[in-house]
């Protein structure tokens, strides 16, 4: 009898000790996973900060470029205004000369006709008509001056018109060139503004992601501190009534795949003609392949469900759930606590006849694309 009593006592002591060791191992694993994920989040935060610094430098460069382009547009406007003023002045001068030419044309035409008709004889007659021979010298000079004035007047008129026409042509070409330069400067300014807006949008997106990263890191750090406290309690031999759990959201992009295989149907795609869009993905896998829990949680459902075959739903807390459907059999029971990587069932046939696992994620109670949460591979 005494031997049996000692055996029973040893057994009673061994059971709590084994449970405590299991709790310690589980807590250490969770703490290690929390630390690794915190380090990954810190690396991501550092990368986002570096990206933001680069974008801010680009924004400063774009702002300088935009100011330069704006100055070029302003200078082009000033040059165009000056050219337009010169063009108007040249046009007014040409109009003035043409009006003067029109006013003096009858007299000039008459004199030119006489000159061409009489040649130099016209001026000779003018000399001979002088009554006072003493004034012949003065008359000669007068005749010469008149002849020269007639010639100079015609030549000057023609030369002025030629020069004004050439100047007007040059000014018109310059005006076209300035309009082209202004249009190019405006386009470059608009392009710089658009690029600056795109960079600014990226900065705001990075700020949003950095805020989210800080929030998730805070959640994970809180869980890590609780796990460290639980480890200290276990080290003293004190029981841990409610083992802390790791939050779900900080592991976005780092969750294990629920089954080995390729994605046959993506999130939002229909299963066939006339079918409804899918809230999850379908992973092609061999029959009886293991379906694994992507994160620790509690089994909220483990039974047959219409449209999903044999289904397991894990509750990860805070309205976050993972669903494993089209199972051949179920390896867990409702209410049981499941660890990450634990088998929840075996892969079975899908409604189309092919074997595979239907997998769905619900975050804050809403379906999300699992590929954004699972680890890249």
C-alpha cells in the first residue's frame, strides 16, 4: 500500500510539473517570436524613414525646379511683352510712313514723271529761266539739291520700308519662339507640380504606414512584456492562470501558409460561370496534406458547414479569424486552444472535384486578401 501511495504522489506532482514545463516552453516560443517580429517591424520602420528622407529630398529638388520653371515662364512673359511692344512700334512706324507716302504720292509722282520725261534738261531749263545770271550759281546749287532730295527721298523711303519689313518679320519670328518657350516652360512647370504631388502623396502614405507600424509595434511590445512577466512567474514556480497571447495584426505579411501548394483561385475571383466572388483563396494541395494553423487561437467552429464542407474556424482575438474549409477530416475540437503551426485537419476535395484547401482571413470581422497577410514565397 505504501508503494502505491508514493507512486500516486509522484504522479500527482509530475502532472503539474509537466504542464508547467509545457507552459514555459510555449511562452518562451511566443516571446522569441514576438522579439523576432519586433525586430522585423523596426527594420521596416527604418526603411520607411529612409524612404521618406529620400522623398523629402526629391520634393525639395522638385520645388527648386518648379521655382526655376515659374521664373522661366515669367521671363518669357516679360520678353514676349517687350517683343509685342516693339512689334506694335514697328507696325505703327510702317503705317506712319505709308500714310506719309500716300499723302505725298501725287506730288512725288508728278515730279518723278517730269524728271524721267525731261531727264537733266528739266534742270537745265530751270537754269536758263533764271533772269539774273549772277544768280546762276545759286540756281545751279538749288537744282542740284532738288535732284538729290528727290533721289534721296525715294531711296530713303524704300530702305526704311525694307528695314521695317525685316524688323517686323524678325519680331514676329521672335514672338512665335517666345510663345513656344513659354508653352514648354508651362509644361515643365505642370510636370514638376504633378511629380511633387505624387511624391507628397507617397510621403503621406509612408507617414500612414509608419504610424501603423508604431501602433503594431506597441501592441506587440505590450504582449512581449506580458510574456516576459509570465516567464518570470514560471521561473519562480508560480502558475500562470491566463497565458498571454500574441496579437494578430502585427504579423501581417509574416504569417505561415496554411498548406503547401500553389494558389488555384485568388481572393475575389469566382469559382466558375455564374458563381459568387470568393472571400478567400483556394490552395491546390494533395489529398490528406496537412492544414496548419497560421497563428495561435481558439477553435470557434469545427464541423461541417454548407458550402465549405468540413470547416475549422480559429478565433485569434479582436474580431480576427482564420477559416480552413474543404477538409477531409478535422483534427481539433471546438473550444480547444491551437498553437501556430498545429494541424487543424487534412486537405480534402473541393466542390469542383479537385483537392485543395479553402482558406479565408477575416480582420476586424471583414474578409481580406490572405496573400497580403501570408509570408511571401
